């Protein structure tokens, strides 16, 4: 079960690298962060949790900023 969460997180991360629009990359990255955070929580890995909380916060900030500025690249 735990390993499956890691595989799903990895697959979503890989899918993010296939996108060319930055907006799509940010959305996919945010989803992968949620899976990585779950994986980190299941294994008790604070470094994985902290890094992905940080990345998720940054991606959300950038998505909100893009929406306000009207820039969806």
C-alpha cells in the first residue's frame, strides 16, 4: 500500500515533466506534492513532508499570482 503511493507520486511527477505549459506543470506538480506528502507521512519521513509542503505552497502562490495577473503560459 505505502509503496503504491510512492509509485503513484513518481508517475504523476513524471507526467508533469511531459507538459509544456507552465500552468499545467504547476497543477500536476501540486497533485504530485500531495501524494509525496502522503508517502512521507505513511513512512514518517519529515524531510519528504517538509519539502513537498514547501513546493506545494510555492506552486499555489504562483498559480494564484498567474490568475491575478492573467498570465497562463
